[in-house]
C-alpha cells in the first residue's frame, strides 16, 4: 500500500470522512437538514391532524360556533331588508329612520368601535393579502413594460396598407341631427 493510498484512506476512509466533517463546520449538511425539516413538518402535521380530527364537541361549542356565524349574513340580509321595507311601506320605513336619527352620537361611536373590532381581524388579513398581490404585480411591471415595447416595435416595423376612401356603395349614411332642448348640447352641436 502506497503512501498516497494511506493518505487517501486516512482522509476519506476508515468510517470517517474528514473533508465532510470539516465542511460541516462551515456549511450545514443539506441531507441532514432536509431530514430534520421533514421530521419537523411531519410532527407539525400530526399535531394539526390531532387538533382537527373529528371529536365530540359539547353543545356549548356548537352553539358558540353557530352564533359566530350569524353577524355578517345578518348585517347583509338586514341591509337588503331595509331596501325592501323602504319600497313596500315607505311610511313605516320613514318612521323607523326618524327613530334612528334620535340615537345619540356616542352610541354611534360605540357601535362603530364594536363593528370595527369584530371585522378588523378579517380586514387586516385581507389587507395583507392585497399588499402581497400588489407587490407581486409591481414586481411584474418591468416584464410588462418590456413586452409592450417589443409589441410596439413589431407594430412599428409592420408594413402599412394605404387605406383609400370607402366605395360609394359602402359609405355610411349621415346621422340626422335632432334639435335638443338642452342649450349646452345644442351649442356643442352647432360648434362642431
């Protein structure tokens, strides 16, 4: 066994890989990292599965879930109901709206705060999604500008046909101008 074989055996063989062990000091072992990541993800999915597995829920939980689903549809349907009530019985509707006019301003502020807090979390989540969509759209702007310039260059390079007057049999008939009771419109027509 030669000197080079002994040296290579020492560096790469014998159950240890000195080069790999030294490299792992400076850079994470990708294979080991992927294994740890897969184990972590599997454990998280197992936990989520246990939380959302069908389980016997109490009557209180079911009632609370039902109550939490009521406000948004009730507000939407109630608003539509107000429009229907205004058309069906305007006197009744006017009396109710006159009563609403008597509600003191601090109570309106309290209602606004309650509704804002109730819908605020959903609004914030949707707002963050919207910001991500805007960021993605803005990131695509240079590509769109480039594509538009390419299309405009192709359009400018395309040969043009000379367009002559339309044949006599294909000319559209003029639209008759009717006098209007609107003085501004009539002045505009007269000027053109």
